[in-house]
C-alpha cells in the first residue's frame, strides 16, 4: 500500500505534463506576427516621389501586393534591391515604405538604383512600422486584394524565400 | 571576436559538465577516491568557463557589437553602460546563460565548501548537478544561443533594451531570483544522491540543511525585490499581481520554506524522511516548471519578455526527464523503513507537520490557479483567466492558518509540551499584542479588520521575540542563545512584519485618479498634493514629460518628480512613478495622460505601511541566513569542545 502511495507524486506530475504538452501544441501565440490575418492598419502618409500626395491603406488594395520596408540607412536593403527590381519587372505589385529615413537620400536612392515600387510611402517616424510590428528593415509583408496581411518576412527577400514562402500563398 | 570566445567557452563548459556528470559517478562505481575528487575540479572548471562566456557577452554589449543578434535586439549606443551590462540577463538567451552561470557558482561553492560531506556522497551530488548543468547548457547551445551573429548585414544601431528593464530593481532582482531558483537544484541533488545510496540515516539532511537555507534566502530576497520592482516600475501601485511569472517564483519559495522546516525535523528527530526528499525534489521541479512557463509562452503574462514554442518543447523534455525521472526514482527508492516516533498534538513535530501541510496546500492552490487556463483550454471549457480574486480567496485563508502556526511552534518542545507551561509563556506576548493592537487601531481609526491585522502581526512578532527572552540563560544572558534560534526569531518576526504590511496596505490604501493643473492642491486624507510645474526632461535614451509635485503632510514637505518617458529607439512609453517611501506610509504619484489644456490626469495614492511588506521579506531572508551560517559555527564549537 505505502508503495503505491509513493507513486502519487509521479502520477500528479504526469497529469501536469500532459497539460503542458497540450499547451505547447495548442499555442495561441504561435502566430509569427500579430498583424497576419488582419487588415492593414489605418494610416495617411505622404508619397516620397510627390510630397503633395497622401497615401492611405485604401490605396494598397485591389491585387496581391508586397509591402516592403526599407531605408537608405539599411545595408541589407542594398542587397535586396536588385531582386525587388526583378520582381517588379515580372509584374509583381510592390509598395515601398521608406522607414525612419529622410526624403532627399530616399529620392536619390530611387533615381540611382531604380524604382521597383508602385508607390513609396514616407514613414519618417516609423509610425506605420510600429503599427505593423516592424522591428527593422528590410521587412516584407504580403497583402491580399482585400488588404488583409497574409505573410510577414523579416530580412532580405530573395528568390528562395519568394518561391518558398510567398508564391504558394498567392497561388492558393 | 568576443562572441566567438563566448560560444567556444560555452561549448567547452558543455564538455566539462559532461565530465562533471561522468567522472565522479565512475569514481563511485570503481570505488576510486581520486576519480571522485575530480568532481571538485570539474565543478571549478565549469564555473571558470561559464564565467568567461558571460564576460564575453558583457564585452560584446559594452563594445556595441550589433553584429551579435542578441546585442542588436537588446542594446543601443545610447544606453548607459550599466544597462548595457544588465541587458546581459535582460532577455531570454542571456538570462538562461546567466542562470547556468549562477548554477556554476553554486557548483564552485560546493567544491570549496561542504567538507564534512562524505566523499562518495558528494561525488553523487556532483554527478546529479553535472547532469542538470548539462541539460541547461544544451538548452542554450541548441535553442537559444546569445552569441548568434547577424552576418553579413549587421545593423548600425541596436533596438534598445526593454524600457521596463531599465531600472535599478531590475539590475539586481533577476540575478538574486536566479540564485534562489538554481539553488533549489543543490538541495535536489542532495536528495537524489540520498535516493541513489538508499540512505537510511539523517546525515544527508544535515549536509543539505545550510544549502537549502541559503537557496531559500536568495529566493526570499529575489521575490521581495521583484515585488518592489513591480511596485516602482509598472506604474499602478500594486506590488503583487498573482501573475504566472510571480507564481512561478512563489511556488519554489513556499516549498523551500516547507523544506527547511522539514529538514530540521529530519535532522533533530529522524522522522519525515521521505517527505523531506519529496519536498527537495518538488522545489527544484517547480523551479524548472517556472522556467518552462516563463520561456514557452504557454501561459501568457505581463512578464513574458521572450517566448518561443520550440524552446518550450526543449524545456519540456528537460522537465519530463528530470522531474519525471526523479519522482519515479523517489517512488521506487524512497526510504521505506519509516521510523516510528511518537509525538503529541502539542508538540513541535506536529506543528511543523501542520506548517508543511499548509505550505504544500497553498503551493497546490497556486499551481492549479496558474495552470487553470491551460487545463480549462485542454478540457474544452473555454478560455479562462484566473485572476487575483481566486488566489486571494483560496490561498490567503490557508496562508493565514500557516502564519498562526509560526508564533506557536517555537514554544513547543519536541515530543510533547505541558499545556499549562505553554499557556503561561505565550500569554504575555499575546496580551501585549492585544493591548498594542487596540492602541494602534484606535489611534489610526481602523475598522475591525485593521485591529485583527495588527493583533496577528504583533502576536507573531512579539511571540517570536520572546523566544530568546525565555530561553536566555541566567549566567550568560542572551549570549547563550544559539544563532539558529536568533535566525528563527528574525525569520518569524519578519513574517509578522509582512502580515502588518500586507494587511494594512490592502485595507487602508487610498487611491485617487484626478485631474491636476499646476498650482492646484488636491488632498487625500491629511496629505495634500500640489503640482509645482510640468516640464520636459530628457535622459540619455529617452524624452520625458515630468511633474514636480509638492507633498504636504502636516509639517513635513516633500518634493517628488514623476515622469512619463518615451524611449527613443523603441518608442515605448513608460510611467516612472514617484514614490516617497516612509516607515508608516508610502506616497505614490504617477502621471497618466495629458489633457486638453495642459493639465494631466494623475494617479495619487497613500499606502500605509507599504514598506513593511519588504522589511518583512528582508527579515525572513536575514533570519534564514543566520540559521544557515549559525549551524556551521555551532558545529565548529562542538568540535572544539570535543577536542
């Protein structure tokens, strides 16, 4: 009898462990980003190419598009840029967000390196970036025609990532 | 470069901990004392290597090496140097590394001290600790290395340390808590070694006692400072939130308290043997469970700074192997020859048993409350969150019972106590407490609950204090009192101080959310608040709105500065509450929102006897420390006498 009593602690632990395993497999915080599955946040920011124009979230809907956060201060964005141009040439709709940057160098960048973007949003203070949970540049979001965010990718977008993570979502 | 050194030494420490687990055990198997002694050396080696590794991470922070991902994510060139250093343990990867390093400090202490421990037993302790160290280092190198590089595109600037963690309390709170968390591993290793040896004496309990006490000291200090940090930094004047992370530290503490009491019965009377072993295993298991809950994100909490399911899976495996394995060993090998010693209801044994039962029941209620959202979710009862109400209603009454055993126990003898002797002794402090409670309650104008709080608090304090009074000898006075008795007195009195602090702040705090303009006084009770001016105040890495508040209280005038900070790198807003700490009350001012005409919404609070919560925690820790080291000096004394 006392022998069996000694198994009570291990039995209790087994129950707890069962719940822990469940909790881990059923983790609601598993979403890679808080904005995935939600519509774009509301914003109104100026256009880098023409400061008199305002861009809002409603201007980005209508087709599958990429929203690419970049900045002239960001070295990795240099590396990413040629691939974005390539994608744009294939007809992929890309909107740029010039993140925590200044207008003059941003314009120079687009003139010198080429412009893959349909429009470029000027997010000098990073407010749109904050709303979308951006932690750095480059970061790229995939948005569906209704303006719902489908995917978020942190880091340099290249062919491998594009084919593995973005294309399957668009083709679905 | 620093990061590579850090990673290399971490891997070397991984190897050293394998040796630590292996060689002493091999020595036991081959009955080779020199192999067993290797444990001391490998323990020191693990410590040295991990120290280098932590130092390397610190160097990477100081050098602003943002090519290291962990540094880039948690530091910034604008961050003051001391926060750069504290960022080492400010987030997941670094904090686990730091935790293992602290475990290695315990290893070092064990290799230097513990000379009275039998060689073969110590070898087993080292082997068990080697396995624990191994598991934790594996966790770091496989799932959460702080030394990962962001190459080839290193950012020019880091993204700053979580502003919540930029506070003095945060500099010292986690290290102390980790020392306590990890310290439970030492008592655990002792218990496991005793199971492995199938010991049927109480020597192991004697050896384990000081280690368990010191672990409890650090847990107490860590929890106390943690609650102080929450109070000073989170900005709404609470000091305990029954948050899963707080519970994760409270549970090992409760069990550790039970353990040190049970150990003392074990040592003195030779009973409660398997119970003590079980407590030692449980304390460590709950520490591991706490780490799991904090790190896996299974239960979300305001404290969860870093969560990741993959890491959770890894810790879960450690948890299953270590806890499952040790409890299973316990089931098979716990001492079966229960020693039968009779004791009455009015005996110290019985009261310590009660204390243990209460503490374990509280631990269970806290555990169930903490895991309840998970259990409910698993059984499809919907998403539930368990609030402070549950804990206050369920755990607090049992806690009150536990508290009541504290003043009684020291008056009781082992085996049994003459009830008339007990009453004649305890009546004096109780009567004194009653008179004082009536005086204080009347002059403070409290409700009957206030009187009750003061009575129970004072009863514990005075009853504890009267123990050395009664047991002093005629010739030598208080000098004859052993350090362990002083330790118990302080620890129990600390509990009483805590009772007053917790009770009075809960019952008598006044909180007011008001609109304040410059120069307009607002009064709470006898305390009057006037904002002198609102202005801008910039720090090294933040910009703040600040308010100078003049607090008038009878004849005394205090000037406080409350701030609302916006951290530049992350844009996070933090409330820096201004607190005027006092012996009998705290005045607390926090800035809310700015209103249309330049006025601010402010939160003003007067919290009577707030400090007593932390004074009490400090006394408990001090008392336990005295007991831990008093035991050593007593052993020396007896040795001298013996010679």
